[in-house]
């Protein structure tokens, strides 16, 4: 039996990113693997986006049997992977800034008000610099 939305201004075939909250709730409660997979793909694409938030809200409100934990796991895993990717991207930028600066890490660190060891942790991705520190690094290299 195919899933059908009732009293919702959306069709199951529409992109899930356009579904209203009620459609996401219906898909979780009465849908199946095809709809859940589509929701998971949208969540992986935008881990903090509307679909992810709607899934969290739907689980909090209705606790759809059998899919709640799995969908919350999809959200958590997507966010964790996105954060790791973002940290790696920032670390890559820091390494590129150090290389472009023509200075040693110690010299560049001194120019932006941090230690060489702290700058090293930024470059390896162990620590993510603040937005202000990233701006300082960019400005120091551009100068």
C-alpha cells in the first residue's frame, strides 16, 4: 500500500525538502523504507536543515514506533560527519595560510597572538580556531 498524504499541501513524490511538518510526521508514522531513505538522504545533505529539525520534532511529539531511534541516529551521525568535515576544512585552510605566509608557524603564531603549539593544533584539526582567530590568520597572511 502506497503512502498518501491527506489534508497536506504536498505529494509523496515531491522533494522531501518541500514537505511540511505534517508530511514528515506522516512518512515516519505510516511510511516505509522508501520514504525513510529519502528523509535520510535529505538529512545527510543538510544535517541542521528543515528536514532534520522536522524529524526531531516528529520523534519528540509522536515517537513513531520502530523508526524513531533509527532516524535520530541518522541525524546524529550526519551532524557528526559534517562537523568532522568542517574541522578538516578549517585545518586545511590553516595549513594553507601558514604555507602562503612564508613564515614559520612560530612567526605567524606570534603575529596573530597565539603560540606555535596552538597554531599547530589548528593545522592538524585537533582544535578548531575561533572565528576571530581565523580572521586574524587571514589578515596576517594578506598583509
